[in-house]
């Protein structure tokens, strides 16, 4: 009798899974188009000039926390400042051809090549509206659960040949999970990103919590404040003298 009950429960579970994942899969193009309609289309973005985001950045189980402020401008420029009593200040800047990073621990460095291209892509306000500018191919791989959400699993092939795997919730249409490699000063690094706590801000649906698993660490970014069309210009950001020296040396090469 006990074995029969277990078999019945397994059968019910299989039927439930089959009901979640049934029917013909939509194309990757249609899945992304739905996400764009919900998260913010071209019409919504036309009213956005810049964004000010204040967040808390934490590395879990290590007692490490930063206050993080990002000022970003259309289409793909930003200035980020992370500050902590333990590690001082980390700055990162991207505006046109100029990209640099400066920290009290590592000092200055110029951001170039594929790392810079990745930043330019990910910083674009209209990345998903014009996603075909950044990816050569898109394919729906199947269906998979992310937590309690049934998702479509989509593969996007970047211009450099690397690919990203994205998970879009079937019901809400929102992007919940991303798996990819990011080019950094340490080389290509694999990471997994979970997006949650979506909120509507000025006609856009934006995640207020981002959980990143990378290099055996779990890093959580929690947005505390997000505002659009603020009074600032990234042209007013002063380039550190150490970075200016690197730029001068690079110009001589």
C-alpha cells in the first residue's frame, strides 16, 4: 500500500510538471519582445535622460559591505563610486572612448578591449529594445523552473562568440536569471545573476535586488533609491591624476 501511494504521488508530480511545460515553445524573439513590452519599450525610454541609483553592495558571509552610487546617462555612460570603511573607495567610469577604474587597493587602470565592450553593452539603457545590435543569434532552449517560476530558457550569442543563457518567467515575462561570462582584468569569469523585487519607476520595470554568484562568492546589490532625470553631467567628473598619467602613457604607444 505504501509503495502504491508513493507511485501515485510521483505520477501526480509528473503530471504537474507536464502541465507547466507543455505546448510549442515561443521563439526567442517573441520572448524578448514580451519582456521589452513589460520592462520598458522605446516610448518609455524616450522620457529618460539619466539615472541616479544608490545601493548597498554586500559580499555574504564575509562581513563586507559597500555603499554604492551610480550616475548613468543615455545611452551607455556611467560613473560608479563604491565606498567602505574597510576598503576605501572604488571608482569606475565609462563615457564614450574613455573607460577607467581606480581603487585605493589596486590603484588606477584603463579599461580596454573586450572588457570595455562588455561594459558598453551592459550599460545601454536600450539594450533590450535594440538587443539585435549586440547579439548575432537567439534560440529558445527549453523550459526550466527558477524558484517557483516556470521560465523559458533562452540562449543569446554575443558578437564576440560568447553566449548568455537567460531565464524569462512565462507568466510575468520578466527576466529572472542570467548565466554568462564577463570579461574582467582577471580574464573571462563565469557568473550567475538572479534578478528580483521588480518595481515600476517612470514607466520602466526595474529589479531592486540583484544576487550574483561568482568566484565562490554570493554578492547582493539592494537598491535603496532610484531616480531619473537628475541634475548631473558625467562630463563634470574629474579624472584622477593617476588615470591621466596612464592615458598619457597609452597615447605614446
